[in-house]
């Protein structure tokens, strides 16, 4: 949609909404220009010409950041990596504005192909939600905790294979079982290359998790799922990593997971926003997404009074607006 203001300006004003700022919700108007947030002002105080978006009765939150997206719109990244454009185009209606295409355990050849094709697609650019890099989940995982990953392709860490991934695509996140032979050294190599490493699909002990953290691990993939259970004597990976607070690991649409988190835990809308946006962005060391702040990318989601996605904006452009709020 055209984002020019009434006199041709490149400024959009979202007014009337309750705005999520960190763990607080305030009354404010948000000004977006040239793809970024350029103003957070008191209601009805912005005097310049701007294209208006009516946010009355809604909550304005940072766009959702999905760190583990195996596929969407009926397509799977591992087997259909050329479908990146269709998947990216489908995500804004769920509130997702940035994501990690996720490739799971398969043959070395299939993983290399998927990673290369997705990498090429990312370099070409896509419309819709923006990929922030790839998530490679596996194949270096524990066989007994593999979940849906095919057993025949589960294997021990191979640094040469992992470093080849980095040569063909921007890999942002790798999930690994840290108790496997060679895992700590591979973790160190990946972290040195700028990759975030999470533990997952693992039977690691607390001591093995501690070694992994010392090597540079900073997160956990679908906490409590496909890992050892917690007990008084052995807390396991979940006990060691509880508190990361990232929404991940489900077939739900992100907006549904957002609402479920609130309904099942009683947390506030702002706390759910932190889990869906700022925490995953922080895990990736990205300060340009996942928060409503001056200078951040204009990635925003407007939620109605039932917390359904009413509008999604990516880099200052409205990409999902079923009620035509941007024309009111």
C-alpha cells in the first residue's frame, strides 16, 4: 500500500492505540518514517502531515519474531526451500514480521541444498515478513530425544559440514545437543562465526549444559520438549535453562500462541509481547526489531480488543490491513 501522507510525506501516524513499550502499556501515538520508528508522542500532539492509521480500541505491539519456523501455508522449508516467498507472504496476517526459516535433520545433501536455496532466496529479497537468517535445527541431536526428526539422519557433530552451511547462507541460529562428542568445540566455532547456539533435542545433564554455556550457548529450543525431564536430583536442560521465556515449538499461528500464553498463565499483554518479540530479538542480538523504540525498524502489529491481528506493518509499510485502517 502507498504510505505517503496527505501531502506526499513518507510519514505514518498510528494514533489512539494503547502502545506496548517494554513491559508497560502507555497511551501514545507512534510515528513511522523511512521504515523506522521516528516518534513516540503524547496522543494528539503530532502536528505534521502524516498518513493516519486509526488504532482506537487496539493495542500496538512490536511485530512478532518467530525463531523456529519449519514452514507455513502448506509448505516445508526442509523439503521445499524454494517456497520462501510464499511462506514470507503468508506470515503478516499472523502478526509475524521477522522470522528464521528453519531446516531440520535430514541427509547432509538435503540440508545443504535447502540451506543454499533459502540463502539465495534471502539474498534476492522477499515481500512480507523478513527472514533474519536461518535456523538449523539438527542434525547434531540426541537420538533418544529426536522427536519428529528422522532417526537415520541423526549424527554426531561435524564441524566441516556445519561450516559449509555458513558459506552458502546467513545462519543465525543452530540447535545442538551439547552432550554429543565434539559439541563444545563446534559450539565455540559457531559462536565465533556470529551464530547463536541453542540446546535442544538433548538428554544433557546440568553439568553438560554448563560446559555448553561456557562454550557460548545462550538459548534453548522448545524448552521442556524433546529433552530430559526435571527432577530433584537432576534438573536437566529445562531446569538449567528455564527463564529464557521465548514462544516457540508449535503448529499454532503465532497470534494464537500469543493469546494462549496470556490465557494459560495469566501474564499481561506486555509480558506476552516480550516473549513473542523482544526476547527472541535479544537472543539473536538484534536491537533493530522486537521493540517499539526510536530508531527501531517499523515492524508493528495492531491487535484488536480480542488480541486478534488487525493490522501488520513491516519496515513502515502496511502489509496486512483487512479493515483498511490505513485509509481511515
